[in-house]
């Protein structure tokens, strides 16, 4: 449940982007955004793993 609150803004942003981009526009933009966001999340996860490792060492 702890990680869910952090991910909520991202999910909201994706929904918001879908709502803003009109159906007539290509969905390619959305896919790009989603890829970028997922990459962001992955980077954050890697960072958190690093932090946890450092904390565990202490």
C-alpha cells in the first residue's frame, strides 16, 4: 500500500493525458508518454533499491 500512493500521481497523469488528447489525434503520443513514464518509474525503483541497500549496510 505504501508504494501505491507514490504511483497514484503517475496513473492520474496518464489518465489526464488520455483525456486531453482527442480521439482524432494519434494515440502514438500516449504510447510515447507511457513508455517514458514507465522508464521513469523503473529508474525510481532502481534508485530506491540502491537507497535500501545503503540503508541495510548501516
